[in-house]
């Protein structure tokens, strides 16, 4: 933690404020420390019977237990380590779809899922499967009536995220699970943005498969996991030497897995206090960003949202311009604007909650993390009205009376 | 992502605003990208005497509109008409490829303003 010395003299470029934790998080120093021996001196292959290999195997199993405990998984063997959330989502969707083709070929996902859920589903429609996208309401909640209507005896998998990284909305997972299980389909939950921030209990909430990623809880990148409940029929996507019970072949990413385990352990310990702290910061930031500026709005639900998620939008101005002005003052945030994306289309999540193109374009996303402080929140609250004012003065869309 | 020159025009835009009694106004927009621009010109003796812009859009959109006003100011209408899309990007020291579509708007807005002026002139006669 660095002390706040530049508060009175204004921000210099050297003091930067990072509020883009949905895009990437720093690795916790305790995680790095736990990983180092497994980069430096422990290197045996866990598949080898000798002591070098067994040392490694032991470390991987400890990590597996930690990841399992964080989501209250019934047994460690239900955790399959992968290269990250994208691979976990691909494994869950393709792995269930192909393995259960004899039961049905229908998949359901929400319209605000991550691309690593939407695109595998889209791909499967070119392989004889049918995929149905369920719309969400203005807050981003899945339309349950619609879900119930779309579920058929042909449906094998429903994929709904736990919490949305872009608008923060947390889905009623237990309710969804009961509906899905009523039709004998599996429920896959992408908990990438939520796990480590909100308590998740796969057993209590009735989750069959769950995606989680290491970096989203201050672990290293390039490692994630898929939880698979015992009895779920899942086939591999990666074939090879048969690691991870044959469901994910490839030599284990040893330092990554050890780091992930440590990150999960820390998350379990610190979540109750840290999430409360973040919620306080979140609510103060939301209020401070919206109250002083007319024609400003919150994206997502005010209370049923991830503790670190602050998603707002300002009419008449464009998101990338807001980000550039924030960056010029040392603040890193994100935007749902088309002009910052590769696709040139505004975010499908913002379109999904019913925002018009021009409304989606004016969105800014702040995702908070461990190192963010009250002072940093105060600073962002202070500079935002000036930024909005400058860009509105420049915009031909701004109503004349607003600038007087 | 952006060059120093682009950022300078974004942070300190030249000729930003509107001309209440403009001789020509050009407004162009690209709904896909979300950029919208308007260029106002004042013409005297066949030259662009004054020019102002307003832009809703990304960094590239703002910087190119600012740049096009600098390039066009003081030019004859014939010279200004020749300012092409690539001239604007080149004067800024280049733009990211993905941004080309929004930066093209600035030259288009200038040309639309000149066309508007010519149309009005014709109607006067
Ligand atoms: Zn643009």
C-alpha cells in the first residue's frame, strides 16, 4: 500500500490509480512467494512415480483442495485445472454438449454471457446443435419466464454467469438451478468475475459446472479451473496423456496451479472483510459519480451487484474520450464503447440491457480492487464532473440549456 | 495507442465550437462507431475565413476534427476541397488502423460544409 501524498498537490503522472480489475489484477505478493519454489527448484512431473514427481503432485493436490474449499465443492477431484476461464467455458460447453448428444442437442445461454461462452455455443450450431439465447431485463437479470419456456427435454446444458463483469449484476443462481434441474439439464455457471468476491456454494446453489479463474482473485494468469459435480457426463476437449482424469490432457502448469491455490486460500480468508470494504467504496463512488452530474445513470442493479463493480454512463459523450481524459489524470478504467473494442460494435451486454447505441457509447466501467483506497475514490469523484463538462462542451449532441 | 500529436489535438482541440451565422454547415455521423461531427465555416472572398467543429466521439474523432479545421483555415474553397481523408491522418502522424473509419469523418464533414455553402450561394442567385 502506498501512502497518499499527492492528494493536496494534485495527481502527477507517477501516482496512478488502477480501477480496471475486471481486465487484469496484480498478483498478490503472498501468491508470488508461494509460487517461486515451483519455478526455481521443484520441477518433477506429477505423473512420475519418483520423489521429484510426488513432491509436485502433492503441491498440486493442496492447491486443488484450496480451490475446492472456496466454492464448497464436495470433493477435490471435482476440480479440473485449465489454462483459464476461456478454456474452462469451452470445456464445459463443448464437453457437455458432445458427451450428451444422445440425450439432446439443445443448449441455452443468456444474452449477456462472456464471448468465451457465446462463441462456443455459436460454434456448436455449425455442428448440429441448437443454441437459444435468453434475454435479460434492464438490470441484466435473466428472464426466468423465458428460460422456463425455452427449456425442453432436448436441452442438455444451460450456461448462465454468476455475476456480470461489465454491469455487476448477480443472477439468482439457485432459482435458475431449480428450473434447469426440473428439466433434467445441467447448469454451467461462469463465475469468473464473481468467485473470490462473493461467497459461492456449488452444493447449496445447485451448480453442476462452474468456471473460475486465478487472476480474478489475484493469482497468476494462464490458469483457471472447471468445477464438475460428481456424476456430470462430461467429455474432454483436449486429448492427450490423460491428465486431470482424462478431461484435460497436458502437463500441469505447476507454478500457476500452486499460485491459484494460494490465491483461493487468501480469498476465502479475506473475502468477508474485503468485500464489505469494497461495497462501501463502490457505493460511495457510484453516488459521487452520478449525483453531481445531470443525465448520468447506473448500469446494472443498485444492490444485487458485484462488490467491486461501478458501471455508469453519461449522455451526449463517448466512452473512449472519457477514458483518455481519465488516463491523462492518472486513472485507469474501462468502457463499453465500440471505439475501444476490436469489433466496432458497442458491448453486447450494454445492448442486452436495452441501451441504445448512443447510450452504450457513453459508458464507463470502474472495477475496484484490494489496493484502491477511500482517497482514490475521492479523487475520481472530484475529477469526473470536469471531464464530463469538457466533453459535453465539445459534443454536438449536448442540449444548449445544459451548458448555460 | 495514439501518437503524441493525436493526444495533443484531443486534449487541446483547436477551433472547437460553432459559428452562429455560419455560411456553411456540414454534419456527418457514423452510427456504427458512434462518432458524430459538425463543421461550421465562414467564407470570405472564396476563402475559409473561420472554421469551428463539434464532435461526439472517440479520441481519433476529436483529434481529426481538430486537425481538419487547422488544415482548412485560410485556404480557398478549391484548396480545402482537396483535403482528403488521408491528409488528415497523415498530418496527425498516423492513426491506428481500427480508427480509420472514424477519422475519415473529419474530411467528410469539411466537404459537407463546403457543399452546403455552395448550395446556399446557388439558391441566393
Ligand atoms: Zn471512433
